[in-house]
C-alpha cells in the first residue's frame, strides 16, 4: 500500500504522518508539501517529498499517481470559496490519477444553518465526494483542545473565559487523538469504509462555566465566565484577518451547533478520547 499525506508540515498533517509511520514503512509514504525545501527533515527520514499545489491539477495528478490511500488535509484558507475551488482540483486530480481511497478531514461545523465562514465547504465536502468516482472516508473533528494551552495565561489574567456562546456547550478533541484516529483508519481496511463518516469528539462537551471550572482546576487560578459580544471577540482576535472567521465559529457555538458528542473515536481506537482535564494536565506539565 502506498500512502500520501498532504499538509504534512502543518499541525494536524505532521501529527498524522508521525502516527502513520508507526504502522507503515517510510518507503511506502509520500508527503505533499507546498515548499519542498522546507521539508528536508522529512526527506532525511526516507520519505518521498512531493511538491503540492492544490490549484495546479497537473502537479496534483503527478503526486497522486500510484497512491492507494490519499490523506487529504485541506489548506488553511479562511473562506469556503477558496476551499471549494481547491477541493474541485483535488477531486479531479485524484480521479485522473486513479487514487485508491481518499481520507478527508472534515469539521463538525457543517450543518445547513451553520453561520461559520467555512461551513459551506465542510458541508460540500461529503456531498462532492459522494458524487465523485472516488472511494472516500471522512473524519470530522470537534474543536481542537490544543489552543487552550497557549490561551490559558490570557484567561488567567482576564480571570474569565470570554467565548460568546451563552449557555451552549462546546465539544473538543486533541490533535494527538485526532491524528491517531486518522492513522488507524488510513491503515485499517475494516475502518476505511467507502462513504463512512466519523466524528471525533471527547466523551463530554462543556458549557462555558464547566470549561472555566476545568481551567481553574488545572491552572490553580480562579477562572469564571464573562462572555464578550461576537463583534468584540472578532475585533480582539483579528490577527491575520481571522477575526470574522473566529467570530462566526462561536456564533455557531451559540446556536448549539458545536456541542456534538459521538463514540466514533472509541469505535476506531477501542478506548475513549483523552478527557479534556486529563489532556490539559498532561500538556501543562
């Protein structure tokens, strides 16, 4: 079996690669990266490093030929139009290259009424794959728990969680758990079922007072819940032009659209995902 992983120098892609390497020899793994010169550490491991430009169909076909499993981690563009355009090129190239199976990353914010800036892309992903000629599996992630670690000092200083989601709950998964599940599905014939959609979450979701209590417990500092408005949140975190996207995500949260809980992680891995408090304690050591 020949594997190719895109986004292999990014947060999730690099973790997926590390986990797949536990199951598959490096000689059977290719990685697709935007800048080959920045991936010398990967080629030094004996991995085939291929240039990937999602908007260059011919380059994509060349990278995908003779690949049995294509782990597709989308780019970090902040709008659905860019992502859908990218996806169209990816699917056309994968079909022309006769890829055996595509394992694609999704996200829980994909409902028809979800105001998240990328919900149209995440809703389009399964529908477009379903009408393609490809065998596919989708793994949808909950919110990543990992950003809570660097965010914690600010929350300690504020003495409050400020997410504008009101009384609704949010669901989390760690990057490590997500990557482990991706690798297990990618390398397991019985899990890598055509048309199957998995949703990775921890066993519990958290209202903001509950989240604040977890953060209080792991930090030793009293943290409450005092939400700001969506506009204030967007303005506060607009570095890199991400403010509107982040605000739209928490608007979805305030509608109860980010509180999904499943046992899919346990189905894949045979045990529950790492509990939020346990994850934070481990990372804060």
